[in-house]
C-alpha cells in the first residue's frame, strides 16, 4: 500500500510541474501574439494606415499643399498660425489644405496622428518641431515621411480661403531669404546653404488607432 | 492530502464490506481517487498542449497572410522627393543666370548640398541615400520681370512668336487684373501649336463681376473656362503646365498635355492686353532662340529677356535600406508640355 501510494505521489508531482511550465509557456505565447488575438490592432490595419499615410503625403506633396503648410508661420516669431502657447495643433490638422486631408483621412475615422517636422541646424544637427501633437503614440503606431525642399525664393504663407470657401494657406510676398535677412523676422529653419537651396524639411506623419 | 485520503478510506469502508481483505485494499478504493486526480492533471496538460498547437497555427496563418514582397514604399517616396527637389533647384539655379557652364556648376553644388541634407535626415529612418548631378540639356529661359510692362516683344509687336519647333516647359504667367481686356474677343491669347493641333488660352476679365477668366480652346475647338473671384488680389497667376489658376486646379489647361504632341510653337496674340511677368523654358540653345528684334539680353534691364538656361537635368540617386537597394537615373524637366 505505502509503495503504490508513493509512486502515485511522484507521478502527480511530475504532472503538476508540467502544468506549471505549460502555463508559463502559454502565458508568454499569449503576450507575443498580439495580431488577431484579443488586441485593438492587427498587422493588416497597420499596413493599411501606413499606406494611407503615404498616400496623403504624396498627394499633398504633388499639389504643393505640403510645402505651403510647412511655410504657414508668422514672420514675427516663426510659430504656426492659429495655435495657442503650446506651439502646435492638438485637435486636428492645421487650417490648410494638407490639414484638411489629414483630418478627412484620419481623425474623422477615429485615428489619431502626430505630424513632426525634422530639419537640420548648421547642416548636421537634427532638430524636430511638432506641427500636430495629439499625444504619445501607442505601440502599434506607424510612421511615414516625405522630404520637402525649401528654396530662398519660397514665400511664407498665411491663412486664406480657397474658391470653395475652405481654409487654406496662401502665399505672402515674404520670401525665406527676406525673412532670414530681416532682424525682426524669423522662420523655424535657418538658411544652411550659400546657394539657392534654403533647407530640407522631413515631414513625418505618425498614425495610430485610438 | 492525507486528510482527504482518510476520508475516502472511511467512505469506502462503509460501502464495500465485501472487500475487506488486505490484498484487495492496496489496489482498491483507497488509491483510486489519487489516480483519478493524476489522470485529470494529465488531461489538463494535454489540453494546454492542444491550445499551444492551435495558437501556433493561428499565428502562422497570420504571418502567411502578411505582405512578404519587398517593401519599396521608402524608395518610391525618396525617388519622388529627389525629382521634386531637383526640379525646384533647377529653376532656382536658372533664375540666377549665367553661362551654361556656370549654371551646371551651380546646380551641381546646390544639389550636392540637398543630397547631404536629405541623407542626414534619411539616416534616422535607417536608409542610406545619395543623389548627384549627371548631365543636362541646354535650353533658353524666356522671361519678363517688369510687372508693369505688357506682354509685347521688344519692339512692342502685339502678335509675336516666342519660339518655334521647341520643347516647352514651366510656362508661368503672373498677370495684372486691371490690365486685362474686358471681352474674350480682344483678350490676350497664348497659343501653343504642334503643327497639326493648337491649344489657345485666353485671359480676360468681366467688368461687372470683376472675375478673371481663363478660357482654353482645345484642339477640337471646344472652349472651357475657369475663373478667379474679384477679391483674390491684384495679380493672377496661371501655371499652364501644372494646370493651376491662382494655385487652384484649372482642369481645362490639361489640354496642353493631352492634345499636343512633339515640338511646339509658342505665340502671343493681343499681347498689349496683358501686363505682368512671365517665364518659360524652351529646349533650344540661346544662340538659336535669341532674336534681337524680340528679346533683350540678360542684365540689359529691358524686357523680355532670353537667356541661357538648363532645360532639363539628369540626376542619379541611390536608396539603400535593410532590405532594398535602388539605384536610378531620372531626367528632371519640371512642367514639361506634351
């Protein structure tokens, strides 16, 4: 009797150990498999959002709306039009054609986005300015970028309306060269080159589901 | 554990009076409960194993349906940025003037700076990029910067041909609203003719509404218009190749791309009915295009000016990221017609 019971105990202990190990392994597996399990996101949605981000940037670059938004600043202090002391837009895109494209593509569908402007200071130090900041992106955020070339003759833009009545950025007579030369005027990027090139700005759109 | 086993023992004692012998007791009811427990645990382990296997299958399915083709989005976007950047810098370099050699050197240097800046910014995203100037096509820039002068040639001829049998690009007009004719019949007209088909663009204004109209007659003779409101400023810009009127899309202008083929002749009619500035590029050298009866030379202070300019440039670029290597040469001629 005593012998038979000891064997059963040993077997039971072994199986219990296996259950414990299996549970740990299973738990680890569960955390690794976020797509298609009980998660708010999936890889396919991320791919889709990245593609939409690419499309918005390409379309905006093609029509010039992207560049006009990058130049949408007050000449006096280099900050964007229509923002409060925070220095960036928080509840949607800027009141420009590019901003309208962002709103229609993302925030109207419950998708949050940040837009950052990366540029170089003294031709090597990378600096970043926030254009739109809706908060800290989540882990499944995707990001897409587009380079915008600024020349000395590019003019700052200001708020205006399109023939259809929508807000958009319209050009002013103030070129980047003149703003750079004037003592009481500034732009957030400085002229880093002797030639007609003023600077290169990398526009980054970060998108994630809320 | 021991307490439970004892309870089982007492229970089986009460029920199974017949199995009282010591031998039967060792294999019987006393240990069965424990074996059942062990069996239950074994089944639990099996189930856990099954779940793991199924889970792996789901994950594999997910992996299999992800896009596995090489991701070229970054390379394509960079190619677009190279073309746009080179196009902008090309016209900027041209506007500063000089000989073909000086223009090519200026573009080379400026584009080199652009490439350095772009490479530094792209490095953050894990991409190595480089772009450089390869070659150029010599051309001529025809322009007028005096915004108060009308569009006539140097001798003030109102109907004149700017260039014949040439490739044309970057036709941009910035015209004063008040100088325009008030009816279409006498309006300033820009005619682009490829020998068989012609596209005529007329610019005029409406006195009562104050709107500025751009009427485009395509090769088939159909006339379509677009217009700008009266309060949109004293000057109106028309970008013919880009199809834009004051920065807004003007679809009728697309006719210059769809209806024309090959080399074209550019002509102004009723040029006294428009004042402002304009520029366009043609793909013949300045020696061929320049005609002292029509044009003034650069730096003379008179208008219009025909001067040396780069019509097109060829640039090469390389884009390399973890999984892709793209090396291309592209010809850049922003706003080319036909």
